[in-house]
């Protein structure tokens, strides 16, 4: 009996691997990466969406690549210096939050009524502790506040004014709303509002705050959320995600980035995940936790688990976006069903690798 159960379990696992492997040669699928430095692992993303070749000027592409490299190296150096995976995640995300290139911190997208509302979360794979914040308007680095919620409060999630009051108590930097304003995000909102007002628009959607077609098809929606996953010298995994959400979101809308299990998840027994994409789908499909669960219950390798959820489940549900995943051995999985995803990782020789398409 026991023997036949083992045979069945092995067959199920092999079938899983074959099903996903068959899809492995489609464009956009990232091939399996080998382990990096076996002790350390670090991967970041700067958002997924319509980032086709030619949609970025050579200068802009250079800027993105340079900032991604700076952030991935900063996180990795922290790990090399013996800092924790949580430190590395926070350090890299802060760099991207401070850059207007990304939709997080400075450079966040605008809500329907022209405000910036920021969400972020962080999770510790060692003990499954987590912190998350949503609807912030004055916190310069939401990822730092998410970490404070995890480490300095008895809670997991804090929102809006209460979260900002806690930030002030914790001496976390607050800024004027104007700090987050950028011309390109403002123009993107105007473009969507114009499209929404046009009679033939497909932007108007039965679902408030969402777009009719694929969200990433709108030029203004190149997403741009940032995230990081890390494995430190003690074998601890951590993940974090920070975002301004989606352009033209309704007041008070919260996406997947601060929802533990949707946009962020980390568990030392399986993997660390950070996602970017159409948040409503990531929440409904609990994307990040689903990848971890696949690895936990079927022992699926990290890239296959990521592809199974993004290229099959998310794709079939009509959502779009991507994830970065790191397993407990430092193996990397990256998967997206959008045209591109800003991403960077440290390869097995300790060198940074940056990719967009
Ligand atoms: N996932 C984010 C949200 O829905 C958007 C993004 O990834 O850019 O809030």
C-alpha cells in the first residue's frame, strides 16, 4: 500500500514537471537558473508590464539597468557583509522607492483623484512573521514602515492615518505629499482619464477601478512595482514588495503588494516570492502563497512552480504580471506573462545580471 502511494506520488510529480516543461520554450519564459553562491541568494524586480523592445529610449533603458544593478548589488553586498535577508530586502527596495523610475515611493502612480497612495509588505521566512502597510500618503519609504509593523507592533497590517501615526512614533521619515509627484505619472493619469472619457473606450470596466482589457496593455500601466527576495548566510529567506498600485485606481483601493500570500510570501521551508502585476488577480489567486504551497506539497522545483501559477493559473484567469522566487537552496525562479519584467539577480559567480524583456 505504502509502495503504491509512493509510486502514485512520483507519477504526479513527474506529470507536473512534464506539463510545465512543455511550455518552457515559449517566449518570455525564463530558463531555470542554477544555484548562486550556495549560501546567499538575491533577486529583485522593478515591475512587469508592456515593456517591449523599442518602447524604451536607449537612455531610459540605461537608467533602468543602472538602477536595478545598483539595487541588486546593494542588497547582495549587505548579505555578503553578514546582514540578514530582511536587511537586504529592505536596502534594495529603499533604493528603488527613492528612484522616480519605479512605481513605489517617489514615482508612484496616481489614483483616480490625483493622489499617491502607497502599499508595501515584508515577510520573514524564518518564523512567518510579516508586516504590511496600505494607503500611505506621507511615508517616504513604505517598506521600512512595513518592517516596523512586523518587528515593533503586535500586528501584521496597518493602514492609512493609523499607519502614519505609528510611523511618526517610530521616527520613520514622513514627507509632504508633493514629494511623490512626478510629471510622467501625472501625464499617465491624464492619458487614462482621457481614454476613460472617450465614448469608444475599453477602459471603463464593470469592475470599479479596473481596466476593461489587459491592464498592462495601456501604455500608462507598465506597472513598476518593486520587490526583492533574499537568502542569507543563516539559510533564512525573506521577501518584500512596495508599490503605488495602479494608475487611476479608486480612492482606498488596496492591491496585492501588501497582502501576505498574494504579492509577498516567504517560508524557509519552501521559498520567498515577490509579485508584480494586476493586483486584483494576484489577490484572488493568492499567487505568492500558491507558489510556496506547490513547492511544499508537490516538491515542484522553483521555476516550474512559478510558471505553473503565472503561465497557467494567472494566464487562464485573465490576469497578467510576474514573480521573482528564490528557494531555500538559492535557486531562482522568474516568470511573467506580460511582455517584460524589470529584474536583476546575482549569478553563481557573484555577478549582477539585469534583464528587462
Ligand atoms: N501589483 C500592483 C497592484 O496591483 C501593481 C504593480 O505590480 O505594478 O497594486
